[in-house]
């Protein structure tokens, strides 16, 4: 079944987008670039679902006197992708808002610099706690 799926040329684009997105999440140390990579994965999955619902020679399920009912493709993948697009935009919007807050607090979106800033903050809290105990 997997071999048959890869024989269809319009499955290559979504697989390529998902592969680039996974590579971006794994390899990038910038949170914004990771968020963009997540968007690529989302887009690739949506295109893949739409391509699964496509049947050559069939038409979108828009009723008219010209198109017979037997020539319609299944509208379920289209509805599923429409819902997934709305959810994906919401997730990306929430991620962007969180990145803005992280940048306001720490001044960077680089993971290495965020770890160093977090360690400094933890050390500062430990030092403050030790000072409170002695008072």
C-alpha cells in the first residue's frame, strides 16, 4: 500500500513539506524558526489529506444541473482540512503570542541563550532564598 501511495506524484509535495518541517524543528535552535517549521508540517499534512480525497475525473460536491451526483468526490477530507486549517492558525497564533512574551522577558528566542538565562534566574532565586534564611 505504501508503494502504491508513493507512485502517485502529488503525494511528493506533502511528504517533502513534512520532511522539511521535521528537519527544521530538530535542527533549528531558534523558537521562531521552529514555529515556522511546525506550520510547514501542518500545511504538508493538510495537502496530503486533500490529495487522498482527490479522484481523477471527479468534481467538487457543488450541486448543479450540469454535474451528475455520481461524479462527486467525498467532501469529508475537504471539511476535515478546513477544520484543521482553522485549528492550525489558532495554534500558530498562540505560539506567536507566547514567543512575543518569551522575547519580552528574556530578550532572545535562541534555545541556548534561553537555557543560560533560565539557569541564571534559578541561581538568583537560590541566592535570594539563602539571603532570606540568614535574616
